[in-house]
C-alpha cells in the first residue's frame, strides 16, 4: 500500500510505502497501514479512497471513528 503526501506548508510531495509480501490486501492490512500513517505523519490526514471492500470493513470504520480528530476519509465516486 502506498500514499502520496502533500505538505501545504513546506510545499513538498512525499511518498510512503508499506509492503505486505505474499498477502492479499484485506482489512487487517488496511488497519496496519492506517496505524503506520498516524505514526509517521504529523497533523491531520485526509485519505482519498476508492470503495474497495477492505476500505469499507466494519473494523476500519470503527478505527476511523476512534481517530476522527486526526484522520478523515473522502470517497471517490462509484464507477
């Protein structure tokens, strides 16, 4: 999984990657990646997501609610 970061203050782009070799990405890997983001990036985070099944899992929704002060999600429109 990867993320492109944009710093509005420093006007820099970044890229964070987390590899899950030999695994299909499911909700546990999504949760692991979100924790990784919260640990390595400061300030509020806006995540742009497709409507993939792992992103819509109940455990992911609960995680997002627990971190709603710092982590927001915007969904891409349906295809």
